[in-house]
C-alpha cells in the first residue's frame, strides 16, 4: 500500500458528531508498559469550567458499577487539558500531570467515563460499561491496551456510543507521551464538513495490450478493513457480475490500494498491491465497489446493464484507451454514472506516472450557523437531528448539517404539553354518548374515548359504564295491571291518564288494582332514570268475585307444584301467564275436581287465569 501525497492541510473525521463544543471529553489515553498510564481531559468550550462539577469513573472487567472514581478539583480554562497520571508512571508523564490517582490503575479491558454531576449526563466514554472485551477493545490499528490514543482534532464533543466513539481516535505506539499535556482541537465554528464517507475509485487505466490497473482510495482518517469490500466487473452490458475481487488486508487513512493486470508492464506491476483477473476489462465493462457489511454500492465506472459499444465517453476521453484520474475535489464515490463521468481528469493512454498515490483537496471550511426556533409538542419532541427525544419543557440545543455540510446549531425553545388519562364511572339511561360524541353505547361495559385538546394532545378517557334500561311493558290481567320490569332498585308510581297523569295515591307497587274504571299508566324510576308506560284501560267489574270464592289454590306460595280445587265448577280451563304476558301453561275442559299442576318454572310471580262458561278470575302465584 502506498502513502498519499498530502494536499490536505487539515483532515476532519467523517463521523456525524454533534460539534457543539458543549462539555469536557477525553482527549488522550495512555495504556503503556508497567505503570505508564494517564488520562487527559479537554475543555473545548469558550469558558472556564469548575472541575468540582464532574466525576470520572472506572468500571473493571465488565462491571456495571464503578470500581473507582475521581472527583477533580479546581478550574479548567478554555482549550486546556487536565492530566491524571498513575502515581508510579515515568517522569515524563508525571511532569505533565495535574494530579495522580488510582483511577489510572486500569488495564485495556476497563471502561472509563466522565459524568457531569450537575446535569447527571454522561459526557464521554472509553470502552463499554458491562462488557469485558478480553485484553482490550480494538481501536483502528491499535487497542485500548499497550497503545497511546489521541482524540482526532476534528472531534469537538464526547461520544457515549462506543461503537462510533472508537472511530474518533488516532493510534500511536506504546509509551508515546510526546503530546501529553496539550491537545489540538478544531475550534467550534471553523470545522470542516464531513465531506467524505468511504472508499472510492481514484484511478483507472485502460491502456495498450494488458496495461490495465484500478486504484482504490481511502479518503477517511481511519484505517479500513479491506475484507469488508468487494469489487465487481460486469462485461458487455451484463446485469450480473462476470468477475469479482475480495481484497485482503487493511488500507490506511489517505492511502491507495492498486490492482494490476498480471501481464501489465513493469511500471504498473511495481505499484500493484495485488494482481487479479478483475482487470481483464475493456472499455465497455462496468466496474463497481460494494461494502459487504452494509450492502451499499459505493462507486461505479460505467453503467451496469448497458453496453456502450467500444466504451463510455469521459470528458475528452473515454473508458477505453485512456488513463482516468479522479479529480482532487471529489471526496466520495458516485453511483450515478451520468454525474460520476464528469468527475475524472483524462490522460493519454499508458500514462501511469500517478499510479500508487492520490491527492484530494481539503474539505471546504465551514462557518457554523445558528438559529432559534420555538416549538410545541405533545408528550415527546424529537430533535431536528433525530438524535434526542425531550419530554419536558425547556431550552435545548441540537446540531444538524446545513446545505454546505457544515454545522447548524439550533436552539429550541420547547413547550411540552402532556396528554391526559382519566377514568369516568357513570350510569346512563338506555344509552350513553361518549365525551367526544363519536360513540353511543347501549350496554354495560368498559369503553375508551379520545378527545384532542387545543394543542393537539390526546385526552384519553376510560369509561366504566352502567346502562339502566327500563322496560315499560304492562301486563293487563283485569282488574289488575302489572309492571313487567321488576328489576332491583325499581320504584313505581301509577298514574291516572284521564286526570293529566295525576299520581294515584298509594299506588306504588309493581301491581295496581283500581277501584274505579279508567285508563292507567305506570312511572318506573331506577336511580336517575325514569320512564312511563303506555296507558291501559281497566273496567272494574270484569272479574267475577263469586268465581274466586268457589276456587281454592294451595299451596301458594309454592315451589311450582300446587293444586286447584274447582269445587262445583264444571269443565273449567286454566292458564299460567308470566309477567311478560306469555302463556306458560294451558289446560282446557278439566273434569277433575282437584287438579294438580307440576311446573319447573323459575322462582317468581305468575298469574293463574281460570275460566268457566261465563266467568273468569285471576289469582297471583308466587313460586319460590
């Protein structure tokens, strides 16, 4: 692998971090031989901070609780560092120390983190709490054991997600302590935008005979694992790959990987990191890079599924019989060939002078922009970047990338309105209309309803409902009227329909036998529910009292098994009628003087109707 000729003066890490310079973070970590251990904490802000507001923890060997802690004292000026050294470290480490402490009694498998005691926020982390990595966590080409790690200059804030924080460190050999006691960080408001993301094609040679080569470039500040990539070739408009190369090894930051044709000239082979049949292309074969772990296509030369004839046109040249070098202002791959074709500089056939290195311009300098917005939300607010969820009112800061790929810091003056939940216990007559008016319920049950408030938040009601339905059916068994609904809690008042529904004094039972003829109704009350029946005509004198005197019914009350002694009555007929008016038993032309009736009716009130040739009578039965 070859080193790049560096035209980039300041390279910024290509990680979407919140470049807010908001609080302290780790800037250097030394895990050297013997007791040569030190931690450096950096203040990226524009004001001095009171170190008494912070605590640094260490959790050993996968522990989920701190094994040791340091509560630093004093103040830390802007862009200055605070160094914590092992008490037994070498003199050059101790010379830079602001304090010595047992916190540095770590090995590479112990997690470290900083917490702001005022806010309770964890600000930065090295390693993973609750995870024992073995000897240490891998960091680029190094690890958290037996290496010195220095935070990349572009990092302006801590990172509590180790899987991304691990990418933010530059690796140095064991016991390298030259930079301890100082840290170079990019000032807030002047950071370079994250204008590169992953590997791309930086040179393409399609020369005479077998003089063919591909150059892959790593634009990031981190070493990448080449086994996570594959290069494909699709011949003559094919939709499926004709050949593939799975490169091996690692590729350092800002360096190139050259794939040469095995039969190329000596100048090409001298720069080759490998030779492979992937270079058996002509100008009409498409080439593309894919990242295995994500499945993303990163860059392309030509168009998959298109046969251009001899080659694709590129500027004043083509993909056949020319050397193409990626323009220095290109910072990442492009999978849209109509655009990608404009990103190459064209050179004559067999020009190989630049093979083995690549120059890329620095990312554009950025001026941080600032904005303030006022917003409201129900229960929870997701920040513009999507990184934060806030559940209470307050003033918050968030960072997004603006159109120039620079930081835009947004202050959000936030008001959170909360949804409400309430339980309603209620009784309704016949039906209940929900608070929103969207539902009508006719039976007992537990229901839910939602009403949006003025702020768009939901008020959710749980309604425990008891519906009272009054049956106003009246059974007319002259000379007596019976209310069919005998539910518990009912009260009754009989009314004289001919007297403007005046109450009949003392008529407050479910049954009513008037003394005079007339039209009558019953008003039934249960709790707050009131309903009135239709009017029923009763003509006094319809029942033959003499017939009642001749009949004996016993036992009454009974359990449904009783006798009727008809005396001298001949050929009578009997019926048993329920309170709902239904005939439940009937027998005609009875010849016995004493009739035994056995029923299996439910306990309750029933009516026994007896008729002879010209008379009839009604007797109330009670089954227990």
